[in-house]
């Protein structure tokens, strides 16, 4: 009987020990879980705050950029108005000459193309150079129609979109296009003058000349150099009322 009691006591002691250990383990597990949940919540809260701060920063940068851009545009428009103070018909008319580097001594005569932008009437005129001068940059798309992708184009003021510059040769009754890749090289310079061929060196004019060069190769660029001049004309009209 004594042995039986001893065995029962040992079993009860073992069970109690297991219960105590189980409670300790469960307590440790709950502590770890609560700690992880607490740390996770802290991480989520910190991440949320960082996201909110990031959004506010982006909105602030966008706001500052818009103000700066607006101020820059207003300054550009005022400069354009001041440059074109003449009341004669020469105001807001720009000539852009595309010339080979070997012919820069006389751009008015030895040009490849002369683009006349009349912002008052919103017209674009194209004047071609002599055949012997333009011949090196011409190509015919007849042999391979896909070559049209290599054709030089300009921003047309009338249509407000790009326009391919084609050339009709009356001698052989064939239509040619200008190779934009050649006209975009350092072998060709872009000069801008007033309607009476006075060289222009102000920022807005230089930007317009650079715009024509870049646009002729890639039309996915900023149109500000064109529209700033159009806005300047409209602003001047409003000031006169």
C-alpha cells in the first residue's frame, strides 16, 4: 500500500510540475506574441507617419515648383513683351536659319532652310535654300516608305502640331524629305533673327531656336518657347484694354 501511495504521489508531483511548466511556457509564448504585436503596431504607426510626411513633402515640392514655374513664365512673358515693344509689323516675327557650318559667313543667303514664325498671324512659312546646298540632307521615301520616320518636321503655328517639311523637285517631279538625323548634328547650326534679319540673342529667342532643333528630332518636348510668345501677345493685348 505504501508503494502504491508513493507512486501516486510521484505521479501527482509530476503532473503538478508539468502544469507549472506549461503555465510558464504559455506565459512566455503570450509575452512573445504580445511583444511582437506591440512592435508590429509601432512599426505600422511609424511607417504611417513616414508616409504622411512623404506625401506632405511631395505636395510642398509640387507647390513650390508650381509657384517657381509660374514666376519664371511671367518673367519670360514680360521679357518677350519688352523685346517686342516695336509697334510696327516686325514685332513677334522670328526667322530661324538652318545653316551648314561651312556656310555660316552668309546665313541669309547660304541656308538650308529658313523658317519664318509669325506669331501675330500664327503662320509658319518655309523657305528652301538652293538645291546644291540642300541636296546632301534630302532623301526620297519612295524606295522604303518606313524612312518617313527619319523626316525632319517643325511645329506649325497654324495647326498647333508637327508638320513634315517636304521639298518638291520640279526637275524630276519627285518629293523629298529632309533628314532629321543629319540636321541634328553639329554640322548644322540654327540661327534666329528678327523679321528684318537682326540677330537675336535674348533668352526667349535662343530657346525658340533650340526648340526648333530639338523638336525636329523629337516632338515629345516642352512647348513653352512657343506658347510663351503667344501668351506674351495675349497679355499685351489685355494690358492695352
